[in-house]
């Protein structure tokens, strides 16, 4: 085929050739087999030799699909984030007609359920050496969508939608120092220092909200509560997975329910 006749569009923008379809299926199978191995023994000891053996391939053949172990781990992290996000997103969509407190609880429990079902994948996401290679909010649509569903539910719980003093100009914290403050965000504060820090945090939260695709009128309070919900759920789930509650005779699901109920009460203040 002459060079001028080659279809140079990305594969996503055109029909895949048979060879491309076969390669994609092989890549998907490699990732699936590797995730099975992670489930069995964790990501730390995963090797190309193990994965190639599970695939019935030689290690050199597998390198045709993944040039290094790190490249394979990056693909596993992306796949696990996608699966986690899809599980939470599906739960949020199924509960979309329920009251906001119920939706927050559904999202939190869907996150926990996935982590309990796949504890070693969860550990790979948050303690693995390759976790920094994938930005879930930038690279994984389902994670972003599920976080946005949480923000939307919490926005309904914040009194008056979080209006009033908690709202700030979205340019705050971007080189803009409030008049009369005597300092910029992050430095030593003088009079009104607490308000300056709060405004800087609100500006950071608004930027994060924009990265999620949240509506422009989303309250910083709702975004702060969403972030608080995430790290409280993650902290509780992480302790459960390492056996932190087992010796205490405590049930992780019940603790999570109580934590969400507490958070919902806080959001209404």
C-alpha cells in the first residue's frame, strides 16, 4: 500500500484492522491474567515471567505487548481504577432517584464493597510503586463520574446549597491576595489570617471541582465534604483490609454506615 493511502487516524477514530483487534484482545487478556495474579499474591512480586506463563507465552513474546514490567503495572493500575470507578458509578446511577443521604451511603458502600472484593488490587492502587503513573480523575472517566455523583448529592445536603460566606471568587488563590490581608496564601498570616487560609482552600476546592466537571455554582462546602467523605471512607476501608477491626470484633460495613450518618449530620450544620 502506498504511504499516502495509509489511514493514520487513531484506532479509536476508525475501524480496527483484524491485526489490531487481535492485538487488543491479547492485551486485554494479559491484563486480566495479571490482575488474577495480583489477586493471588499482590502486585509487589508480580513478574513478567509469571504473567507470560499464565498466558502460555514466552517472556520475549509478552514484551511485544508491554515493553517493561512498569508498563504492565501502569496498565493494571488503570484497569483497576476503571473497574472501581465503574462499580461505584453503576451504584450511584441505580440510586439516582433516592434522597441525597441515601445516595451518599450507596456510593460509600459501593467503594468499600469493591475494596473488600479485591483487597490486593485496592492495595496496588494506593500503596503500589506505580500509583503515581495514573491520574484517576484525568485518565479514568468512571472515577470522575462517581466522584461527581458524590459532589452532587452533598450539594443537596449543604444548607442553601453552600451559599453565603463559603463561596469565593474562583480566581482566589491564583496569585490574588485578599485586600488588607497582609499576606498571601501559604505564608504567615496577620489579622484575618484564618479567613485568608479558608479562601485559599476554597479556591483550591473550586479548581478541583472544575476538574471533575462540577457545575460552576457548586459550593466549596460541598466539594470539601466530598473530599472529606473520600478520605474518611478510604481510611476506614484501609484499616479494615489490614485487619484493624477484626481483633476488636467490629463490622466494617456497620462502621461505614455510622460514619456516613455522622457526615450527613455535619453537612446539615
